[in-house]
C-alpha cells in the first residue's frame, strides 16, 4: 500500500502543478486534491473534493480518504478570484487551524508539509545580513501575509508538540518567480515603471516555481538515507540580486520616491486593483531580505536547479521586453563611459561583453 497524499489549495496553479507531479511518484497510490472552488486546470488522475478547509468538513475528508500525507498549500498572499484580504486571512489562519485540528484527530496522518514564507523574518533596517532558520526577526510583522505566516507557523509548532509521531516539515520559500508566477512581487515587476524607495537598493532572493514543486515532492516523501524531511527550512536559489539589477534586466525604468510617497502610491495601487503593493512589500523593497540555505542542502538534501539570477532571467523572458531593453541601456552606459573617458584624456576600447549590471 503506497502513500495517500492530500493537497490543499488545489485551485491555485502552483498547487495544481504539484498535484500532477506527485502522482508520478511510484510510492504514491492516490492523490486527493481539495479546495473551496473547483480548479480551472487539469488535476490528472487525482480525486478532487470540493471542501472549504475553514469548515469542519475537512476532518470528514481526512477520515474518509485515510490520507497519510498532508501537503498544505492553501496559504497565500493573493485572493483567488478577486476575493478580499479578510477572506485570504481567514483561509490562511482559520483554515490552517481547522486542518491541523483534523490532522490531530486522524490516526492515519504520518506526514505534514506546510508551505510558508521567508516573510516571517520581516524586513527592518537592523536586520542581520543573512537569516538562518533560528534567527528571530528584529521586529515581528504587524500585518498582512507576513503576520498570517507567523500565526500559521505558531499553530504548526503546537500541532507538532501534540502529535510527535507526525513528521512535520515547514518550507519557508523566498519570493517565488517563474513564467506562470502569480505573486505580489511578480505583479510589481510587471508594472511598466517600478516605484522604488529613494536612497535604498535592497538585496533580493528568488526561488523558481519548478524548484518549489520539486522540494515539495521531496518533503512529502519518505526520507532517503542521510536526509531528514522534517523541521523548518529556508528555500531559495543561490545568490542575490539588487533591485536596481532587477529593473535593468527587465528593461523597466524606476521612479525613486520618498518613503511616504511610496506608501501613498502603494495604497492607490491596491485601491485601483493594479497590484497588491502592501506595506510588507514596501518594507521588502526598502530593506530587502537574504536567507541562508545550508539546512536545505545538508539536512533536506535539496539542490535548486535555478540560481536567483537564473530564476529572474526566466521570469524576465516571460514578461517580454520592457520600455528600456537591457541591450539599449547597456549601449547608453557604454557610450556615456566612452565620452567621459575622452573628456578625461583616456582612450580605451569598451569590452563587447560589458554587462548592464
């Protein structure tokens, strides 16, 4: 008898991809996909059950399916189908509480995987250069998706204490990007002009959506020799990019604004429905965030296929050329540098491989 895997949030594209992928694992006999709404995408041979995890009915689904592995992906910063922020918070927090209560009562559940976020560390001016899984945030997130994740992880830790027989794996993902990424940061980078905070150039990390699927698959498996797929793990591609590098690689100009003006612009964008330019995202675009991934490699045994730079390059290609194509920007910079050198009496030949960055 192989694994029976129950996946929440199946109506979302990323969860749908994971549902289709996990079915191909030879040790998986059955996949049960659940969500409050019917997904528009195909779920392969998975059994779909329309149930809201905020309701006690999720306990009945667990009991009827005898699921031994639960992968909780119904935690997100963006409402599905234009729902409100209140509905998102209810699903993130109340939904997680109901799901964990159902798991606690289910004798069949032996493994729990929870999708979390590096947002739990917050973004503050006195942050350490690199966060590890045990580094406490300088200031706890005061609202939004980041606060939801802090509460979710708190409930998960309580569950782990009550059910020590269940292997619990919490994956803290850096900013997820890729050709089909649907996240607040992807929406921000899709703007024709990027508002930035004057005087700041934050360091950012990304994880490719393909790597997200693969690490979820590993976490849902029985651990291989030398690995342990329980605990809390930062998940991110190697390296970092500055926000200025991101804008140049996208070919999108930036508009540096004073922090109060950025806050006002973010509020206006949310009101108009242009993008979810939330206060927590503004803090990220001010102070940045970088996490260590040693535990991901040494304990979980996962090696991302994409670096941060490669992830962003894939995302940039999927968005098409911006107002200022990178090659054009590079040419302007080269010509400006050549003029400056002539003015100073120096004559040099620009390198044909000179990068905009």
